[in-house]
């Protein structure tokens, strides 16, 4: 392993004119938030005279330098490199306001690269997901269209903090950044060495993104082959990154591993389980350090002993046949990386509700409103298997919705769900998969009596979307819906608290009337108990415009009469007053009805 380590100040790191720090598209997006940026800023600002601050290692995959612009592929350190460039840009902005053109030009020289053709390029070149946003930040243009807000926020935070400094403080911080802050740049000339070095540097008990470890492991193995293999694996990884943009890639990998192994896998064991799966699925892994740890070793059976005693002339032929059988079902590293890229695309379509079928997307939306995050373990193979029809998928999604709502209402343990959904995948094999899934879910679904009892008193505080889903299902049932009509679940139809969420403030009394007086003795205490139960909710297709009144419910009824929603019309028809007794009465009525709607 040929490594060239160099300790560089930030000034030295950025001032080599013909070098460019290239952060490839397969790397994750810029992710530093306020906390990380503030810690860096404070570390520099708090340096005493003569002190220095080491930012750590930056691993660069490079080649022999030429006269043109030399791209250094950043294998480790992309977050720090990007953040430092944003900090320098913030300094440039302040110097520009102060009219200090000399330092402005100096910083521009640090943030730009130039070859013999004198054409300038950005010193830091980000991957395709972030580079346009980065360019907008540097140019202060079109910032409202920036997708990665971390870039804008980081720059604006630096600009704000620097603007608050006095001139002597500002100049001192600028000097400290350029001269007293340093990194150890590790230039590596072969890809396999770069990924190995990344693993060595980060194998120190530090908090590290699971995705980065998996990526490094995968690319590290690909680099042991030829350049074309590495390039194809990088391209597949880039596809994964693009598909999962704005989603947690760590979550994807954990749920994907659960779905493949059909058992619960926690983040603690994710890396081990991924490596184990990889080594037992991919060919040419014998040179990996983990091979002996994770490779399944077949124990010899008694009947195999006789085969070992075969004549020598047949031995070579049998060994060749065994090798062929051993590798028969193994994937190449390219095939494996394409497989997880395809799985990531399926996962993205589920999470973002962009499948090919609108009804399926609506059913997924229901699951998301109910809160069914562990269910993605099951949904991933459900949507990835082309042999399963949309009709079957829709039936199973509705079963999962019923299962999850009943469990949430009855306050069953959520920690069991990873295991339940992992094992449920087994039911997708063979005949009558819909019936198999139904029977399996039934075993872990609360019974009617328990569901009815809990439903009556369940609170939806903090779960507005779940409450809207519940009320919509009541409405569809009362409409006798055949699936042709759909309630608009956006801003046009909103969740309405019949007794308002707030009843004691002057503002609430001005807007909604004196509910505290209307509800009577103990209103303040009882309000907390009943305000977020199902009996106090309805759906309303327009914003309330209620004039304050001594009898505020009568004013609400005037608005409710305008609604075409049946459950809201029932309030108009059935209640002249609406106090806590009426909330309890309505909750009981809905609870009796609930098991007939949410039935497997």
C-alpha cells in the first residue's frame, strides 16, 4: 500500500492551483447541520494564540500529477472539505462588504482551480445530486430552489456568526483558520488501498454512518478486480444514492437485510449481517479479510468420507465439478450491487408512493398515516416480486392497515413488529398467499372485544393523520363506497375538533366562544381527557368562521350544516348540545362500529 501522508494547513490544502477535490456521485449528500458546523466554528474560534487544531485525516484517491487540473477523489473527508469551502466563502462575503478586495481575491484563488488553459473551475466539485445546489450557494442565486438545505443553512450560519464579530475578532479567526487549522492528507494511488485505509481509519469505535461502512466494503471488494468492475459498481451505488435521496439509507439497508434474512436485525448487527450475506452470496470473496469469519463452512457428513477414497484419476474431475456447483448460484460483485440498487428503487417507490398504481399508492398512504414503519420490511418483497398481482398487493396492504390500527389502538408493543413482518415474508411463497398472510396476521391481531374497549378511550394526540384516516374509513363505510369516490385528504378536508383544542385563552374565547363556561364545572381538567378522543373529532371541508357566542356549539352547527360529509351531518342531526357526556356517547357509538370496519 503506497500512501503519501502530508500535514497541511487549510491555506496549503486549498492553494494548490491545479488540484480539484472531487466528491463523486456515489458518495452521500452533504449532511452537516447546525450542530456540526457550530462545533467546527467554535473549535477554531476558541483557539488560543499559538495553539493549533487538527481536523483529522482526508483520504484522497489520486494519480501522478500532470500539468492540467488534477482531480483528487475524496474517499474520506467530503463533509469537512465541503464545510471548509463554505466557511471560506462566508469569509469572502464579509471581506467584500468591508471593501477588502485583496483578501477577496485570495479566497477566490483558494476556491478555484486552474490549469494551463487558464479556465477556472470550482476547487470542490460535488456529486450530481448536490453540485447544482452548491453552485447556487456560491453564486448567491436561485437559493429558493436549492434542494439540499444543509448547504444553504451551513453557509448562512457561518455568514451570520462572522457578521457578529468585531474587526479584530474577525481577522483573528480568519488567520486561525488558514494558519492554525490543519489536516493530514493521505494520498493513495490504488482504489483498493483507499477503501482499506478508510476502514482502518474509521475502525476506532467512532460513530460512523452504516451506509458509509457498507459502501466502503462493497467498493473495496470491487477494487480488487479491474477498473471496469469498480466503475460499474460505483455507477450502481450512485443509482442507489439517487433513488434514496431524502430517505434514510441506513433504514433501507436494515429493512432490506430483515427482508432477505426473514428475521429481525437491529442496527447493532447490521454491518455483520450485511457482510455475512455478501460473502455467502458473491463470488471471488476469498481475499476479503472477513472471509474466514463469515463464510459458511460445510461440515462433512459420514457419507462424504467414502467419496474422499475415490481413485486419484477421478479426483481432479470431481474437484472441478464441485467448484462449478459451489459457484453456480453466486453473484458477481456487479450483479450484487445492481440487485441492491434495484431493491433501493423499489423501496423508494414505496416510501414516496410512486408505484405504477394509484390505488396502491393510496393504500400505502393509509399505512403511513397509521404509522407502519416496520411494515416496509414486508412491503419491499411484496412490491419487488413481479409474480404478485396488484389485486393481491392491495388486499394485503389493507390487511396490514387493519392489523396495525388495531395494534396501535390497543397499545401493543411495537418492538415485536420487525420480527412479525420479517416472518410474514415466508407467506408470500406458494399458493393462496393472500389467505396465508391473513391467517398469519390474525395470530397477532387484537380481538374485537379488546379493540372495541380500547377504541372508545384511545387518544390521538400527536397523531392527527391517524385520526383523519380513521374518520375517513367511517365515512367511506357510511357512503357505501365502492372505491370510486375519494375524500381529499389534503388541506381541503381537515380534522375538526368539535370541542376546540384550546378553551381557556382570550384568543380562543374570541374565536370560538366561551367553551370553558359552556362546558361547566371541571371543564379545564376534563378537557385534557376528552379533547383528543375519537368522539370529539369530525371532518370538515372548509375552515371555520365562527363568531364568538355564549353558546359556541350552536355556531359550529351552522358551519357543519354546510358540509356534505355524512359523519359531520350526523352531528347536526343527533346533537343539540355537545359537552363531555356527548363526547363519551359518540366515542362509544363509533367504538361499537369499529370492529366491523377493521376486520381481517
